[in-house]
């Protein structure tokens, strides 16, 4: 399967992240969704927002307010849901990358 240059670059960065290469960065969910579209994988990408709450039941506020905006990418085929506003999203990106790499390899 022939991928566009952008999709190849996205796939390469996913591979680096799955191997936890030094200074590797996880691609945006928008770029990942474009790659999945090219290889005909079913997915759903939504804008997402949520409110964070403190242990005492009050809203958590930052200088930008209490609402956090981001994206949610769901890939039903591998039961994967990534939400950029999750507290541990950035810590788990290498695991997401591994799951995506396995899926992409199976489609090539």
C-alpha cells in the first residue's frame, strides 16, 4: 500500500514513539486520523472538552478557566480510545503508539 508523504511521516513518528526513542513525539490525533483514513481503518475523531474536579468537589481552575478542550480518537477495531484531555494521556502515548503500529502493520 502506497502512503502519502505525510502519512509515511506520521507512521514513522508512531514507530519511534512505540519504541520510546529519545525525544520522540506523538503525532496529533488529527494526523493519526488522516493516516487511518488512508489505510481504510474505521475510526471516529471528535472535539472533546471536560471539566476537572478537585477532591473536595469544587471545579479545578487554571488561568484559562476550568474547561479543558482537546480531541478524542476512537478505533473500534482494536478497542482504543485516546482523549487528549485525560490526565495520563501524555504518559500513555507510547502504549497508544504500540497499538497503532500493530494495527497499521496488519493493514499493509
